[in-house]
């Protein structure tokens, strides 16, 4: 096989890998398939989508896992991922609830994961503020509830199919008094899905179509050269 045909085949392979790796995220962007955390329902967390909103009440850190990262399905190393249980209620809704007898929270909970250690520190700090508030509030002391919110962007993904993860998650649900029915099926994986994903998907399509057009010519040229000999 001529070098030209090999290069085209390689370009076709790269294009296919890029397309598969970026297709789902690109589809979310094209369809503007976004779930807004603080106004959503728990039923919105049964399939993949983009998600954004504010974390106001983080229940706490469930566990930390060492996970492998990859680029175009090629392993690039390990990263520490923090898994939190968070509530979908924002500050304004909680404020109305605390100052009205008629207001109901109708809250649900979701698992939020991030590898950003600075973001994890902010969530830990907010979680500690809530623990302090409840300790004082339950003792009848006059204390203000937290007002901070932490904005995020990400996408909805299936929870890890890892036995250690499931064991610790279920232990946390039991210890904290949560029923699995109160927690969304899909987790929130923090991290902005940018237009670069869409650009890569378009480039992959260009590579695939260009390769499919050029490959027959390259292969037929090889056959012609054999015939001439």
C-alpha cells in the first residue's frame, strides 16, 4: 500500500475517533439541551444533558476517588475526583421557605462530582457553614443561614459503576438519612462543555468525508500502477 493511502487511512481513523469522542457533547450544544439545576425536577436526571446552576446547600462530601483521565480515548493520567451530595434548592427559594408558612421546598438531591480542588474547598466551606447553622438553630440560638451560592456548569452522566463507590455512597445515604428515591439517577459532572467540542466534531466530519473521497483514488492509483507494470 502506498504511503499516500496509509496517510489517508490514518486520517480517517483519527476523524472517526474524534467524532465519537465529541459527538455526544456536540449534540447537547447543537440542541441546547440544558438542565437548570435550581428549577429542574428529579425526573430530568435520567439521561445525559448539559447542566448549570448554583450549589446553595451541599450536604457533604461522600467520597474521593482516583480516576483515570483520557483524551480521544487515550489515557493521560490520574485525577482526584470529589463526590458531593447537593440539594437543588437555591438561596431565594430557601429564603421564601424560611419566611413563609405556605412555601414548600419540594427539594431533591443530586450527586455532584468535580476534580477542581479550589471548587471542592469552596463546597467544603459552604457545607461547614450549614453544619454550624443547624447546630445553632437546633439549640434555639439566633443565627443567620448561609447566603453564599456556588455557580457551576457541567453535564449529566451516569454514576460510576464501581463497587467501592456504590458501597460508600449507600453508606452515606443511610448515615445521613436519605432514601435513594430522593437522589437523582444521573450525577452532575462539573466542567464546562465549550464550543471547542463542536469545532472538533466538525473537523472530524471534514476528515472523515475528505478521507472517504480521497481513499478510492489513492487505492485505484495503486491498482493502475500494478497494471502498467
